[in-house]
C-alpha cells in the first residue's frame, strides 16, 4: 500500500483552492517512490500536496484521480514543435504525451532575434511553454552564408555580437548543428569562441547536434565528436547537452557505452554534461545532409547545381553519395517525410526505380527542386537506446514536429516519444522504474536548466501537471500512420489551466514563452 503524504496545509477551507485532484499516486519529479496525495492548485501555482480532508481543504473544482498517476508536466529537451503555425500552435501532439514545455532553436538553427520570437508567441498564444537557444548555424549563415572557410576576425566579431544579442534577449545558450551546413564548415575553435560569449551569462548551456553521431561523411569519428562537444563546453565554461544522444549506424550497434564513458569521465572532473534521446530507432533529417558531401553544397544551392552539371565533378559526388548511402543502410532505408506528395511515404530507392535511374541521380534530381525531409530507418540500435535510457544524466526528448496534413508520412516521435518510453521501458519491459523515468522527463531537466519553480510537483511550484492512466497508456503513432495521438494522458495543466481535460484538448493556449532562468517573457 502506498504511503499517504501529509504536509501542513498552506490553504484552508476558509480560502478554497481553484482545483483539487484527489487520491492520485503522486510522483514529485525527484525519483522518489509515489505517494497517495491530493494536489491543489490556485491560479498558476500548486498550493497544497497532502491530505485535503485532514486539512479541511475545499476547491471550486474537485476531480477524483484515484488510480491515476500525477506528475510534473514533462519537459521536452529537444523539440521542433511548430508553435508558429496554425496547425502546430496548440501543440496537441505534445500535450497528449504529458509534455508542458519544449526547447527550441536547436541543431544550430535558432535565430539571434530571440525577443521577437518570444513576443510573437506571447501575442499569438502557444499551447505549451517554450524556450529558445541561439544557433551557431544561424549566425554563421547570417554573416558568412554557405562559405566553406574560417571567418575573418571581423566576421567572428559579428557572430559574437549576434550570440550576445540572443543571450541578452533571453536565450538559454548556444546550439550547434555541426553535422549540418554551414556549421560543419566551422573548426572547433570557432565554436568555442562563440560559446565563450554564451558563457558570460549565468547558467548558459551548449546544446549540440554533434559533428558525427556515427554516420557522418567524411567520418569525423563517433567518439571524437563527443570529445569535441565536451571540449567546446568545458573550455568556454558552459554546461553541455548532447541532442538525441545515441550512436548511429550498424557499425556502432552496441557501442553506446563507449560514448557514455566519455560523458561520465567529464562529469567526474566537474563538467556538467548531459544528454537527451527519443525512443525510436529511426532518425529524421534532410536529403542533402544524408546524400551530398558538404564540399559539394558549399556556396549554396546555385553553386551545388553547377557542380551537378559538371560531368567530372558529378562523378565524384555520386561516388561519395554511394558511400554515404552505404553508411546509412542503403537507399531503401531513406523514407521521405516530405510535403511533396510524389515523395512522401516512399523510399529513395523506390523513387529511383520509378524514374529509371540510380539513387545518387535521383537524389540530385530531387535536390534541384529543394531539400527534402527524410527518415533513416534503423539507424539507431535498440540495445544502445536501452543502455542510454539507464544513465542518470539522460533526459528525454521528441526531436519532433507535427507537420500537419501536408505530410501523411512523417516521423512518429512528435506524437509518441514520451509515451513510448514509459510504455516500452517501464510497463512492458520493466527495464526502468516509473519514478526514475518521470524524473528523466521532469526534475532532471529542470535542475539542468536552472529552474526553481518548474519541474517538480510540490507546493509553490508553477502548476504544470500531467495526470496519466497507466492502464490505457499507449503510443499509437507508427511510421506508416504517424498522426495518431498518444492515449492515457487524462489531464494536463499548463500554468494552472487545463490544456487536456478528460483526455480531450481544451485549445486553451496556456503556454508561456520562457526566458533564461525559467521566468515568463514579460515583453521587455
């Protein structure tokens, strides 16, 4: 039998709460075992956790959640939620997993104009809380375009100024996508110099899609890439988090422990390093990054097309494309998640066969009309995924977006990552405990972000709360039918307002844009 928690009431029958959840199994985000308790909310705050009857506590709205699990709202540490679009603003795919906060501006793509984005979210409304990073790729592109060279002193100063602007306007730190262009053109020292600017601000984080998760071309090295990411944070003086951390490619199956050992060694010497990963074995990125060597894209799309048209150059490109495809398991492993209907839901090999050409030629033909979203099926190893989920520094993310109806086939991770982790690793396999897993989604992330008012279920915290029914909890999204909302999330509060009630979205748009430290953006 679960213990009943007893706290001194901070509200009484003379001052009823707005909302009272009664009889739930409360997981507070610390990793402690669940306790049976009532949880009261007034305004946007949790005002009571304990025995409401003993405290003579009443509420305007009382909901019996006996048999259900009550947790802090989940924090998605690497997201691409499309909060600025009509179809993505309400964030239902995320809310129905219990997610109440998302991290954005990642993979190096975050604009330096942080305040403008926060202000737009505040004006239009968003379904979840959201915070931003300023991106290395974004500032490099702004200053240097797609140039494959080191910056001049003046260009580096201009990039520093853009990072400083983003930090001044509330960014959480610098994000990089060193696997992507133009970030891949940068030497390590360039990123360190820009991260030193972020480090001037307390609590700054370096968030990295590192240079080589194991499937880059030319190879930089899986372990070398992790060491580089740690070095960038350690020398600059920031925290470090590795986005969707895992080892890619069949040649790296079973090698997650080697990368984890580098992180743990850094933690042992005092570097605050962490990771986040989602629950799937497929990635989603773009066709150019998966099939065209970086040198061939230098200078932008027009320069790339000119190289495609040069017979000697294209022969070299196609040879390297074949090597890149081999690393990723072949063209039959690249499944389009693109808005173009003639591509969506088909593999690169299927498209090439229909067009009567080989896969490199098909990739070039597609790229002439613009880059394409593509999944790489089976790039991650289930053994690695399970090993990493057991690391005490491993948080949770979706790495996903809900692209709306224009892409019938897309990655299911935006719809199921958090639910799938609980369903597979806790309920079905019993590899992880529920308290441990909930902590990876809540308090662990809040601590890393330096938050004092979010991420835990206790009195005084902001009321981001999820209520789950473990008997029905299930991720429904599949690769074939991804636009399926998770089941088993019964209620979700965002800043004290119902975003999900009785399993249905309220469309409340109760989220806040957050500045560094966790406070809501005030428009300043």
